[in-house]
């Protein structure tokens, strides 16, 4: 590999673009032409930056310049709250001959969000987010008026977290809308939000949310510290942030949660967690994230506690089945035939008699084929994707058995592995990696290899932490008072205290949700 490719894949080049907002210097001039020239130079004559220049009716010497970014502004708002009031009010004889900016700010502009700025950097920041800048000839102060209008989709039910019972609304890509949805659920002044800009070029707005008095101060400080330490040109989605701030970056287990459902995020906030909202994505991050959270869903708290407990045991069993079914089948068929009942062993042997591949290779190939079908179904257009998944699985499964390339028991094993893998979607990627790891060990060393691989995985999980909280809480360390929410789910009346592992020890009471 030559030196240029090492620089590309290695450290960021020293010759990065010099047009970052923080490097813009200079104050606003009293001459409008100079200000316009400075903005044109900063934006490199970009055609979507629009300038509107006009004279005040009774003050010909007073020129006014509007500057805004096409596509991010509400044109009607500019006309109704800026242009018309300025032209109408300034035509009156009593309009002042001096101090035009304060007069426009206090008496003319019909807008709740009006801010004075004195330097080019603040003007550029306002323009880039969709605000309109008002400059007046002879004044070194400009006004930044909020005229933002984003094109966004409506509030819809998220496809990734569908529920039978419960709220059907989900976050969208507008940060302001997502914040208001959380505010509508938690009507408390202790719910706080703090903003910061991340990404040297994208300047993405990231908002931290937490309930003061419930969230631990150490966790809040750690979140802010990790976000401020992010050094990247771009933040395009919350997944970027997740990879930067997560603990144990080389572990397959997620230590940062994410959700599209406001009720789920609100419940986590009430448990002392910190939410991280990113502009431009409906996925909201929550930290710390514990192992048991993947086995709990908001719908658990909307249904009868007995049925919820039963379903949780189904999820736990499904997680073990999706990981261990294929490795156990391979180990038993290859090394430990004496553990299989005679009648079943005879049937399996007859089915595998004409298959030309070893059982371990057969299992790996079938699992890879299933992943190919699944990926094709996800990437294809929705009407076609479902047909490919169903028809492909039926045709390939039947054809491979008929051709003698795969035994019928292996098709059943792969199908059971696939179905149970969809029950706990959060750990779907993790279970796939662990399954292949255990499959190789089981096919090579039998149950001994499967046992050793399981001990390695368990040891790794026990060593994980998420923002200082042990990953297996409340089972490692043991916190008996928090066992009433997993695996059993006691009636709501018995879950009065908030979990001590993630909240301040202030004696506050409330329902336990995850």
C-alpha cells in the first residue's frame, strides 16, 4: 500500500477544508456592499444563497439587505413578518432617521425569535439553519430572524418497533418535533435539554435530554464529555454518535440503546437514563443500556402481567434457541451420537446419507443462504422483497432437499434458528456472530468446544459496562429489588421504587419501566 492510501485510511489529512464556521472571523461592516461581498466569499457564490436588497421608502439613503438560504426558509413568513411590516411602517413620517435596527426589532418585525448579532460567524450560523439576516446601511448590528421551515414527514408508526397495544406515534427527522413529543409525555420542568454542534463540516445539532433529580450527575457529565470529544467532519445519523461514544468498541454487544418510540424513550428518561437526539434521524439513543433491556418492550407494561411474564420467557428461550440450535445439532450429529435417541438418530442418518458435505459445512452454507435471502428481502422494494423471502426460502429449501445437497433435518434446524432470531431483534446481529463462532467450535471439538465457547461469551458479557453501569445489572451485581421487573413482571402496584442502578438515591418513587 502506497503512502497516499495510508493517509486516506489513517489519520485525517492536515489539509482539510478551511471553511469551517469556527474559523470565520470579522465583524459586520456599516457598508452593506462590504457585508454582501464577505458573505459571497464565505459561501463561494453558491446559487442557493439569496440576497434581497431594497431602500426604505422615506429614507433613500438607508438600504436594507436580506440574506437567506433557499429551501430552508418559509417564504411566506419572510413576506408577512419582515418585508411587508418594514415597507409599511418605514413609509410613515414618524419613522426615525437613525437607530433603524432597534426600531425594526422592537416595532416592525412580527416574529418571536429575533436576535442581534455583530459578527459574520453568527450571521453564517443563522443562515445555514434557515434563518433570515437583516442588515441596514450604516449599522454594524444585524438581526437574525427565525424563518425556518423544514420539509418533513408526518408522525407515523415506526416500522422497526410495531406494537399491538400502545401509542402508535414515532419520532421523525425534525429535532424540534421529537423534543416536543417527549415534553408532551413528561410534563415536568425537571426535564432538561442541552444542545451542542458536532461535525466540523455538517455542524449537526445534537440534543441531550435527562430528568434532573433522577439521572445520575456522573452519567450526564460522562455523556457530555464523550460527545464533546467527538472529532469528525460529519455526523449524518445517530449511528455515527453511537459508535463514537459506546463502551467496548470491539464488542458485538450493544452498550447504547436506540428507539423510534417516544413512550419508550420517556420511560427510560424516568428511569434515570440520558437520551441523545440527533437532528435528521428518528432514532434516539439512550444510555446506559443494559442486557435485559433487549428482552423488554413497552407493550409489556400495557398488558396483563401474567401474559407478559410468559412472553418474556418465550423471548429468553428464543434467544438461546437462535444461538444454540445449529451448534448443538452439529455437535450431536458429529461427535455425540449416543446422546440422540435411537429412532431419531436413524431418521437423521437416513436423511444425511446422500448429502456430500460434512454437517458443519452444510449448516454454515444453509445459514449463509438464509442471510442472503434475508438481505435481498430487505434491500429490494417492499412489494418484491417479501415475495423473494418467502418464495426463495420455499423453493431453495425444497430443491436442495430433493437434490440431496442438504438433509431435511438441517432445513428444520435453520428454519427454527431463523424464526427465533426475529423474536429478539436487538440481539439479531449479535446472535448471528456468536452462532457462527459456536458452530465452528462445535463442529471441531464437539460439546467440549461448545462449552468453552459459551464460557468465553459469558465471561466477555460479565466484563462489559455501559457508562459505568455493569451490563448484567441487576443480576451481576445482584440487586434483588429490581428482579421484580425481569424475568417476571409483577403488577404495576408492586413496582413503586425506581431502579437504584441508574437513578440518584433520592428516595423518589415511581413505576419501573424499560
